[in-house]
C-alpha cells in the first residue's frame, strides 16, 4: 500500500501518518467479532493478562478472558490452522482499567494473581456497559490477534489459581533484578509466554523498581534477556565442525537456518515476497550482531530477530557447541494474518529438532537452500557471508 514503508513499519510506527494501519484493519474486519448481551462477562482467564502501551505511563491493563476453555498458550498452537489460531486469539476479551504503571489496587492484585497461575481460572467481570454491537478484534505484529477491549468496573476470581512454588519463590526474592528473575524462571522450564505475563504484570525486579510493563515491550524483552544469558554460556563452548543446515516451514513462513563453524555471531535476513502481507515488492531486510553483540534495537527485522535468536541459542546450548548463525526467513502470500512472533520462535524450535544436512562450506549450503527459495539473491545482503569471503583465519596460513 505504501511500498517499503509498510515493511519497515509493520503496523507499529505510523510511518504513513494515518494514525492506524490500513492493512491490519483490513484483516481485523474479517476476523470473528464478538458481542455481550449484558454488562457481566463470566469466563476463563487462560491465564493471560494484557498491558497496553498507549498513554504510557498510564496504560490500559486487565485480564484476557475467554468464554470457552482451553485457549492455552501460543507455544501449544504450533501446527494448528491459521484461521483456528486467529479465532482463538480474537475470542479473548480484554476488560481493562486505566492505571499508572506503579499503581497497586485490588484489581491489579487480582490481575497479578492470574499472571502467576499456571492454569486457567474462572473469572467474573463487571463492565461499565453492555456490548450489544459486535466488537472487532485487533491485530498486533508482535502478539497474536486479540479480542476487543471492554471497559471494566471490577472483577473477581471465582475459582482458585494454581501458583507453583518455584514461581512464588522467585517473585518474592527482593534481591533479584528483572533479568535475573526472568532467566531463573526460564531455567525452571516456565514457558516464554508465562514469563512474559509475569513480567508484564509488574511482578519481577527489585521491590523498589517493580512496575507494569506493556505486553508489546515485554515479549521482545524476555526473548532478549534469555538470549543474552545463553550467549554467555554458548561462547564458552567449542565451535561446531561442519556447516549445518536446518529448515522448517509453517503457514507461509519458511526458515533456512545455517550454523557455521566459527565464533558466535548472528544474522537474520527476511523477505516478504511480493503479495505477502506487508509487501508490494520483494525486499530483503537484515539485522546483524558480531561476537560482542549489539547495543541498538534490531529495527529492520524487529521482534522476530529476538525470537529467532533465542530458538537457535537453545539448540546450541543443548548440544554444547558454539557457531556463527545465519537465518533466512521468507514470507509468502499464504501468511495472510499476522499471528505474532511466537510463530517464529516455535517454527525455528521445530527446525532445530530435526537432523541437519551437513555441507563442506557455506557456498554449497546457500546454493542448496536457494533452490527452495522464491527470492534468488537474498545472500547478497548478508554481512556474515561477506565476512566469510574476506576474513582469513589462522588455519588458512
């Protein structure tokens, strides 16, 4: 619609100055709409919470409530049909109040209890009014589709939450900063989605620094915090011996993953093929970090960069090796509803569970992958491939 601007913006930066994203609105218009016959919403918190970012530091905050059970976490959605996933997300009402990020009251305390719970809990929400007109869901490039915001007066938990002892212990530790707490939760096998909602609900960090964090920011922050810890561990390992190639595709997203026998670096390239959601032409975007990491936000690939990096680092930690990593993502027109960065994380996790194809060098590996990509010159934008061609190693002498 606006050429390259749409790919740079992905509905989040208002680069077109319209104040909304026409592409995301078009999808929102065709998703299932919901209505309520009265001002009481009885349902289930999956469990999930949502903290908005508009108006920061005063934000919308509330539980996500479904009138049906078994919404589950996005980690369990992998393999489902696109329309089923979109419908699951669109069915999540967002009853909300406006609160300062450092505010505490009964509603926020109940929201925090939901965030801590590892199982869904029944809720009863009292709204400011009835919603007889069918309300539209919203689309966000980082999150899955979400149901409409409803204005809430109060709500109560009509069922018991299930909070695991390890969560209570970590959250109550006043000496842990947010990053340390996030990584401890991760090491104790709590899902990224669970950690995101705990951090977003203002439950992590030293006691004098706890605050609500917008969900959009928290998703990338958790991927980044965990990754940075894993990078430190992976750098202690020996490098792999051969080029390893992994592949996985899901809902129009194809991922070509190359592990290269070299010290840690990471690069992600991404093409939204002409006709794909944001793309009016084939454009390759790229973000890169060397051994010392990056100090600025990956503004070209955005949140997908951090989700992809986490997924491949998990694999390197598991095998006890170090590598330079190149990922090429190609998005086809089949991907007609943005579903959030969980899809990137879970598709790459799926790829890393497969047996890699081994190659003698990157030239052979890239050529093999390119036989299965619609874009044929994506490799020309790669910083890692350029460095491989110009840098000499001690073993070359």
